[in-house]
C-alpha cells in the first residue's frame, strides 16, 4: 500500500469516529438538554453542571443565572 491509500483509510476511520461521537451526543439527552428549561444545548453552548438526584445535569447560562442569583 502506498501513502495515499493509508491516508484515505485514516480519513475514513476518522469520519466514522466523528459520526459515532455525534450520534452518541445526540442520543443522550442528559448531555444536550438543560435540566431546568429543557432547551437543546449545542456543542458550543455554555453549560454549568449541577448535581440533581445524584446525577450531574447540564443547565444553560440563562437557567444558571436564575439558579445562582
């Protein structure tokens, strides 16, 4: 196998890994839903983690301000 074939294989494996990560993130509402208002938190959203019922739950910035202030 030459270098270009190895590079293509790594690119394909990387794309599959990214796809699995996206499905895992969107398939687990404990990671992407605000624990208070239920708003969808994308990957770039600022979230603050609180422990609720023995579980760490993300809160959006707006609900964090309500909760702490």
